[in-house]
C-alpha cells in the first residue's frame, strides 16, 4: 500500500481459550475497540487448529486428518467441512459484534512456508519436500485468502482488513531444520530468494489490490528474519519480544526506519503474574535507546500484543492479558522515554 497507515496501539495475536465463538468475539472486539481481530479457538479440535483452519481455505486442494497430522487428499471430506463450518461460526460471531464498526480489523491465516512444513503429501512427507507442490500450495492459499478476505469484507463492510500470516516455522524452513517423516533427517533448506518470492506473491493478494490493506507476518519462534519479511512486503512484523537478542538490533532498526510496524509481543501467552503495564514495555524502551531511535517514534512504530496466541491460557488470564496489552500500550504512548 502506498498510503501511510496508522496502526492502533494494541491488538491480539489470534487464538483464544475455550470453544464459544460468541464469547471469543466479544473478548476480541471489546478489548481492542480500535483494532479487533477474528478469534481462533483450537480447543474445539481438528479443523479449529491453525493448520486445519487454513487448510479449509485452500482452493482445489483438500486436507484430512491422519494420525501424523494434516495430509493432502483427493476431495473435501468431513475434516474440511468441519474446518469451514467452524470458521463460518467465528465469522457469524464477529459480524454480530462489529455492527457499524469502521476501522482496522485483523484476520489470521497460516503462511505458505509453515503450511508447507506442516501439511503432508500423500506419501506422508511434508509438502516442503517437493518444490512443485510448494508452488501449488502457495497458489491455492493465495486464491483461498482472496475469497476469505472478500467474505470478511462483505460481513464487516466498514472495516479495513489487516491480514496476518502466521509463519512460526519460517526460520526452520530457511535453516533446513524441518524434520522428515522418519524424524531422523531434516528437509533441505529452501533458498532464501524462493522463500521471499513466495511470500511476496501471497502478500500481494491483499497488499496489491484496490481493496487491499497491510499484511503483518507473525512468528513467535527465535531469529525472525526481519529483513527478508520487509523485502517481501510485510507492513508489520509480529514477534515474541522476549526472544530478541542484540543480534536482531540492526535488522529491527532498519525495519523501523523503513516504516515497518513492530508488533511487540510483550505480554506472556500463558497464565502467570502480570507485571505493571509500564514494566511490560520497559524492554521496548531499552531497545529504543540502544538503537538510538527517537523516543517520540515509539507509539508510531510499535503495537503491543501478547507474545503468542492465548489458546493455552485460562479464559480469565486471556481477558487480563488483553486488558494489559491496552494499558501497556498507553504507558508507552504517555511516557516513551
């Protein structure tokens, strides 16, 4: 997108505990009034998990559950229907709680490389093992995302959509660390240029059209490839702040200076004591000083989130974590020094 976009100060990652779509939609829209997201509820079972949910979006590719995980099949079966049905329930609930809403709304899907590392071919190996299958999967995902975004737009017509691609396996794909079916070997590392080009193509589905909007890439794994994601067209990069090391400094500084939004995951994703809101963002302020960036830029460059999805948290903690993100973001804006 060529126009500069103002991202709100806080949002969620995607998954929430429990199985009640209306409760989840109420939490996501009530907590983040200016940047709600479509919740995911993996506790419902296969098809509500992130891989199954995104597999349900694929066009002319279908997946079913095997003991080893999700596997590409010949036709849509019960597992595909279940995934689509749950997504429909989630969209119904979101629509109910966003009547008249105008502003940014985030929807999440698994990105092409984590999907390729997680979905199996008919022979039981990951799609990642076959470059042709990776290309077909990325094309099917791109078309499925286009249709999905159109549907969300029709249900919440006042919203401007932000697409989040979840890529927790991206670093493992780049480093050749994804295990084969036997578990004894790993798949060969995928060339960085191919990884980048594929991501760029999928990002362009949303970022490139006249109805388009920004794409954020999320990974709560260590060593997020900031520079690669920026080159691929990500408007924002979402990460677990606690996993950053000083090795990441240069790439983060370049990203901020290039206008990339940082979605800083500073609130733990599982139950535990929450520090005071100012304490939660102390590390962000420290990073800013280390990078020599202007403090006033902080609220313009950072959106506060949980470190990862909250599927493993208790419902009470998830609500507290969302409220904490909002308060921590306010503390950052009020006192960037």
